[in-house]
């Protein structure tokens, strides 16, 4: 089956990486390129940045972008993604969502869509990151007492949400392994006289600067030793290739909400 994939945010940094990955995949075809009204890319060929002509024009029209699509890959903003998801529901288009920054209502809306169409929703589509999540679950179960846990993440200056969705997912995985509620134990910043560290907490530190694609380190700090589990992204291509794996996973599914752990068979 040839996957006919539409890309949301097609003229953005991640969108262009996705367009290039789809064009390079032997089992995929670029079926649509969606962007916001007013984008300077509207009306241009989706692969202009590669010096290629595909016949697929960047558009803000859902009808044009999704009319021939079997899948939509979306790495945009929460409000845009939810609007795109509604269109996917109407048309029976499979959705792969890598957008971060959703609130509880937004996540509930995505779960609701999964009752009608198949959806992969993950804060990070990288295969390596998702293997790292599995390692963190194992480490947290073993290092369950006597170790303070800190999550440090760094991204480029243009990222608008903090902590990153990946860092939050790491926190959720660790908290679940320790039978804790992340909303009650997370500490997102420290300043002034904070008092002694509560050993049950999970700390987050955020760095924004330059063109950092994405670095994440989880520190388990004990007495006399510390364990650091780190993942560094040098290119967004890893997210694009993971997204294509997610699309393939959805090919024979009619509905359901899945994450990348399910896609990779390591749930």
C-alpha cells in the first residue's frame, strides 16, 4: 500500500524535513501540503526548497490538502492540530501528531478522535528517544530510593513551550514507574531560599538558545554516584523517519489512540 501523506505546517523547519522524508520513502507519496493563510509559501510547490517540482502546492485549504490523503503528519501548534484533527475525522484520514504543548482538554480531544480514526500521538517521534523512555522506566524502578531525579532539556530559541513535551513525557514515565503523580511532585523552577530538596520531587530545568535541535538528560543523583541517561538530537530527520514508521503502523488500523512505544513494539 502506498501511503498518501499530507504534511501540516509544510513550510516550517519540521514541515520541510517531513516533506523531504516523504518524497524519499519508497512506500509513500506526498498528497498534500498544508499551511496557515498568509504564509509566503502558499501557492508554491511544496518541494521548492529542494529545487524540485512535485505538483503539490502549499495551501491553506483543507479540501485541497486532504482530498487525496490517507495520512496527515502534524507538527504544528495545539490549536492548529486540533482543527486539522477535526478535518481528519470527517474524511477518515489517519493522523500522526508530534505537536507538543497540549493542555488536558486538548489531550482529551485527541483521545476522543482516536475513537473514530487511528491516531499516533507522541511528544517525540524519534526512535532513539522512545528507547530512552524505556530505559528511564527501568532505571526508575531500580533506583527507587536514595536517588534525586532531575530532568534537564535544551532546545533552540524558537521553541515556544517549556518544558518540552519530551521532558514532560520523561517525567510521566519516571513518576509512573515510582507510583507517583507527576502533577504533585514536579518542580519546574527554583529561585531564592528554597529549603532542602524534597526527595520525592522530580525537577525540571529548561535551556533555550541558538539552534539546538533537542537535548535531554535525566540525572539520578545518589550518595557517592550519579547516573545520567542522555539523548541528543543532531537533526530533525530522526523525527521525520519516526513519523513515517508511525504512518506505516496505522495502515491496517481503523481507529485507536497509540503512542510511539506501541509503534515500536516496546509498550
